[in-house]
C-alpha cells in the first residue's frame, strides 16, 4: 500500500466526487466491503452507496457547492482530512432541513482506515457542530429525510 496514492484517492472523493459530482471517485477510493461509521445513526454497511447519496444530497441542496480540503495527511493504514463544504442552501432539503437561501459552511473531520490495497475500509467523521446548532443539520437526521 502506498500512502501517497491512498491520500490522492481520498482527496479525489472530495474534489471530484463532492466538488464535481464524479461518482467514479468513490468507487476508486473504497474497498467493496467499506463501512461508514458515523455519528448520526447506525453504521452504514454499504459505504459506497451511502457516500454517493451524500454527494447527491449536498450537490442538490447547494448548487453552488464549493469544497476545500484544508488538511490531508496519512500514516500507516490511516488517512485523515479536514474539509469545508460551503454554498447557498437554495436547492433540495439538506439533512431534512428545507432550503433557506442562507449561506452554509460545514467543517468536517474524516479518518479513513485503509485495507491492504490502500482503499478505504472504514470511515469515521465529525461534522461541524455549528451546522447542527444553527439548524442546518438536524440531530439524528438521515440523508433519506
């Protein structure tokens, strides 16, 4: 496993996946059995499908979505990223919250555990508490709402 290649794959999920809607970045970055362990509910056993749903939700909720990777580093079998997603909530609901026309900025921290081939096997995320506090994301909301 080459940690630099793994970091590049993770970076493409944010830049190409979220930033441009290219879902092939998800398939290239994840192991087929990747699991998403997130704070808003039970583990997602199909991380690829879950991540593609998140990309669709963010891009349809904020048509002017901009994604910035603030930090991206890796060591051993882990890659970590600090990411900011920002845009104007003029589209579809975002985590169940109807469009408000407000500017939204959501800072996120991600840790990805890699398999032997350098693909994401497990993922943990911490999504900005300020977005929850401001009502942009409801506690315990799902992307299906």
